[in-house]
C-alpha cells in the first residue's frame, strides 16, 4: 500500500506562484511515473505534468513554460512549481504515482487563482 500526501495548495492572485509537493510513503515498490492532475469544478481530471524515474517530463499544453515538475527519487517526492498562474488553473490538484503495485492517488489539494 502506498500513501500519497499533497501539500502547498492555496489561494493566489493571477500572475502569482505556488509550489505543490507530494510525498509517497508505505510499501513503495518500483514507482515509475509520478505526476500531477487537475480537476476543475464539473470537469474531468486531466494530466498537468508527469515525470519518469529518469527525469523525462511531459506537460499539458496549457501549462508549458509556466509549470515545472521535479522529483527526488531517493525521498519519493514530486513537486510542481507553478508560475504565472491564471484563473483557469483553478482546481483540485492530485498527485499520482504508478509502479509495479499499480496506480496510487493522493487526496488532492485545492488551488484557487483569483482574477
């Protein structure tokens, strides 16, 4: 069993920055990809950014150039640095880890960008 705990969400004005962090604990076996997903009100949960064990990254087009994902494999943590935030970035951000044991989700952290 793997537990993911996110932190760092909050309320920020347009143009501001936030940093989200996610820590994995428990029986961690062969975690490969770690990523962040966003779910806006009454919308589907969509990929924001993902990073492989080797450090390869992929971003949603809407956040390219503004968000940066990083991870510490030794500590089993993943972070998302968000800059130039826009109201459309508002939503609940979920951390996800995938590995030999399957896929695991965190409980989510709310990010609200005011206009």
